[in-house]
């Protein structure tokens, strides 16, 4: 088990599937759909035997994918209404969706979303599958705050009633079991990435690139410090930072203070990210445990970088060693060791042959283990195995 879909594959909630497909699965996400959640978009677009019905609470103003039904807008009113029990026509619409006999399964992404849809799955006797991605088993249940303790207590109910708990990595699976999930319900299921043949791997590559949210967990301050510690002849190597987040201002100031050539490009569409990855020599993603406990579940961006043939430098953290084969597709160093991070960057920036070998091995590994079409076919086989199950009447 430890082993690009075109954006227009989903238009207005439609997929490549025949509209008359008898097997339907409700794909539940509380909020449809963050621009960063391409992994959900690509998984849905890769379904061939099950018809996905995209449902949730709220729809972003510029969603990556438009759902069939998410009644509340991305506004203050919508956020408040989305937290309250559904009433009126909204409740009737949910009833119509979940009572449809052709809907055989409900699949929620993230733990809080599984809790949101649990009552619908129970009421209409639909088996519930929940995919956990990382933050929902690290940051959210950690600590002794009332919110964390409440979430942990509710997770026990979800573990009890859900049919299958999908972990996106062995690391996430271990966290689930530590939280009390029955081991026999936990299944490791990689999501994978699209292997669009038009994605270039490039030849004239220059500089280091990072892609991700600018938050503590992603370790971008460590990356800037590691670049500053490079030998003098490498200090002019450019660094490109793609993404947005609350640390943007402090990262800009730190880069200026260190006198580094850093481009902050902000968030970019997935097609542009793929292009940028193909233009750089090394990908560095020094993810680490954040103060609130948040840890990297797997790190889809490592797969995207490997798909583009980039050697990777990262910390040995969370689920990253499952995305990056140490010494084979990238260099992993102890978490928080900025000096080692800098040394690994220097090695790949000065040894183009080793960098090329690692990058090509990463590209092959992604094709062999992380093809989203193959991973989604496995998911549909899982749907097949649970389609005839139901929630006992007494649990409704």
C-alpha cells in the first residue's frame, strides 16, 4: 500500500463519466474548493466507474471546482449559515441528494468534513469513507484547548461510525491509530498526481524553487536562512517562492536583510506552477512541525516537483519520506537542521550530474507509484467493496 489531469476535465461539476452512470458517490467538502486543493480536483476528474456528486456547505467566490450543491456563499452571512443546521429548501435539497438510491457511498475529505456529513450518511444509511490529509490528525486534535478536546471527542464518534478511514500516508495512518481509530478501518491510499504528457521536464534549469503556503509548517524561513549560508560563490543563486500566507511580509524582510535574490510570485494556477517547476534546478520544501502541532501528511507538491524531474531537498519530517525516497529522488536532512539543509542545497547546485540522476529517478517513481489514474482506480475498487454496506438503523 506504500507505494496533469486537465483542468477542463471538470466543468460546472461534470466529469468524463457518462451522466447515466448508476453508481454515484457524494464527494463532500465543507468548502468547495480551495485553489490549493488540486489533489481533490484531480482525483474526482480521474473517476471512470463511479459518478461523483460534489456537495458541501459553502462555495468559494472563485472555486477551483464548482460543486453541484453548496448552498452558502463565501461571505460573512454564508459562513454563519454554513455552521448552522440546514433548514427549508436547503434541507430538502440535501434530502433529495442523500436519499437518492443510486448514491451508494459518501466520501468526505478531511476529518472536520467527515463530522459535518456524518449525520446525513447515518440518516440515509450510506457507508461513509473519510480521507485524512494531515492537519486534521496533527494540529487540530493536539493540545488541551477546549477546541482540540472537543474535536478529539467527536473524532471517536466518526471512527466508530465511518466505514473506512483513508490515510494519505503511513504517517497519517499512524496518527489516526494514536487518536483511537480502529486499525482495521484505516487504509493507506495515496492520491497521486496527474501525468499529463504535455508537462515539460525542461533542460536549462536555474535556481531553487519553493511552492506552498507561507506558514510555519512549510519552513520557508529555514529555506531563506539556508540560502544565506551557501558558500559565497552560490549566494547569487536565485530563489523563487510561489505561494501566499501570513508570513509573506516577514519573509520579504528576511530575504532583503540577507541580500538574497528572492522572487515572491504569490499564488499561481497549477498550470503555471508546473511550468515554473520545469524551469528550476532544485526544489526545496523544508516542512517541519509547526508550534500548533501541524505536520506534513505527505506533501503533494513533492510529487509535482518529482514529476517535473526536480531533485528535492527537504527535512526528514512527517509523511515527506514517503513522497521523497531518501538518497534516491532527493536529499533529506534532520528536521530543523538549517546547516544540513544548506549543505544539501549546495551539493545539488554544484553537482549537476547527481541532481540529474535524482531528478530522473523521482520522475520515474512518480510514474510508477503516484499516477492519479491508477490510485483513483484503487479508490473505486474500495467503493465497490463497501457499496452494499449501510449504517445500522439504531445509529441514525
